[in-house]
């Protein structure tokens, strides 16, 4: 059948010479082989790397797809390299700080808050000892709680601590 090798090569995405060599190596007559036999041989010897190489060079099926995929992959890699450089520059300029440093500072501040709140009982106990007026006791407790929360909510102190621990 005329054109069998060429058709089998196109379907497999291989070069005609590659299919012709496979047919000869299998002991078939290239001029008398059927399309089914040639296709089977082409599929059995198809090396994915060579198929991609043939397709990239415009031989076989998928030439445009392989070329476009290669171009897309290179463009994606270039975008990633540019992003990496942007992040490195931001870190060097000081506009980007590490997640670990911020997490450690946050954990320390939360631990201080916990300690301050747990110490309220001891701070208030002496002030309310012997008092019987519930309004006065409530006022003392509320004042102490406000003092603790006010110290914890001081944004100047928070940013000073953050600056000292993470940015230095």
C-alpha cells in the first residue's frame, strides 16, 4: 500500500525514517506492510523524548502544540524567576519580613497577654480584701482589667516590639 509508512509515521508523530527502520528491523517488507502493522511497530518503538523532538521540529502530529507548550513553559519559568527577584529585592529593602519572625513576635505578645490576665487575681486580691460593697469591688476589678487590656492594646508598644524583634 502506497504511503503506509508516511501515514503510520504521521499518526505516531515520528519521522518516516524511524518507522522505516523499525519495519526493516522487524523483518517486514516496507512496500508490502499494512497500515495496522506499521502503526503497531511505530507505537512500539516510539520514544516520548524523540516524539516531542520531532513535533518541536515540525515533523509529525502536534508540532504546533509541542512548540506552544515549550514556549509557554519557558515563559512561565521566566515569570517565576522575575517573581523570585522581586521577593528578594523586597526583603532586602525591608518591606518584606519573614513569616517566622512575625509568628514568633505574635506568640510572645500573646504569652504576655495571658500572663498579664492570669496575674489579675493576685493584683486585685489585696485591693478588694475586706471590702463588702459589690459595686466598689466591681469597679476595682474593672479598673485593673482595663489597665491590663490598655497596656496590651498599645499599638506603639506593639510596633516597637515588632520592630525590635523582627526587623533588626
